[in-house]
């Protein structure tokens, strides 16, 4: 996915109230950008970090900019939580996720379970339907290791339960972790951050839910799914 229009560079002043980030642009002006990442953003929100924003296409929007990328210790990190679904869709269409190839149709945001919507439903005649939930990963506490979640996530735990029900009903169910960083080659669940999520994932796996983790190619020009990374316990 190419960033269109091109991203604008600045320096992070402060991220606050979850949805807001004050950023000083290179020309010295200070803007307030929308922050789509409602998690803790641990390790990403230090004042002075290089940050890149895009200008919103809707001239009537209150916040005229969206925060897209931050640089942390030389690593490029995509912080916009809507981007992983876009780049995963691109990768699925182009058959770049080997474990999820061979399906005839792809649908997004399909209703299922208890008042939920699955990110992707893959279908082919003669094959089990495949339910794919995508999670955006930005958290890293050890060199080369990406983790999820960065804060307790009741919503994430609910999604695991929905996938588990699909697997128990005979469908294929996949949790796909998209690592929006260019410095991680391994992935793990941060059980100390959210023990309930780890327990739910263990139960889901026993019921047949699959887990995949994929790294991303990151730059200020574009972002795309790259290679599968090892999931470590």
C-alpha cells in the first residue's frame, strides 16, 4: 500500500486522550493529528520521536491530519490500526500469504458469531469457509520480538471466542498478527500484560484455531506484508 498523498514529517510533542497527537512539522507549525491506535502505544509515544502524518482528504473533518508512522530507535513502526486490513487484503489477492491461498472469493466485514464481523471470509466450493481475524502489532520490548497485546484487550479475547466457535462448528479459523514494524523477526503473546487473552488463545488453539504472524516491509512511502515470522511461546 502506497501512502497517498505522500506523508509529512514532523516530531511528536505529545499523544493524549488516546485519539490525539500534537506534532511539530518541519516548517515549525504544530498540528493535532488523529491517532487511530487506541492501545497504550507502549514504547512509541516518547516526545521527540520522528513522526509522519497524512493530510485528510475530507476538508470538513475537524482533525485535518492522521498519524501514520513513527520512528523508534531507528525502527519504522506503522501505528494506524486500519492499515493492516488493507495490506492483508492486498496480500491475499496477490497470493502472498501461502497458508491462505486457493480461495475463490474474499469478503470483508461479514457478520458472524455474537454480533461480530470477521475481517475476512475466504470461500471456495468444496472447501471449508475460512474466517480470518487480523490484529495490528506495534509492541516490542525485546530486540527482534514483537508482542501482542500492549494493554488488556477484552475485545481481542472476544474475537478469539468467536473464532473458536467457528472452528468447533467445522469451519477454518485463523488469527493473523500483522507486525507493523521493520525490526522484528519473532512474535509472542504478552501473557503478563493480559493473562486472559493468553488463556483464551490456548483454548482457541485446542479447538483448531490457527495462528499466523507476518512481518511488514515499512517505509515512509509504502507498507506491505512481507514474510511469515516464528511464533515463540
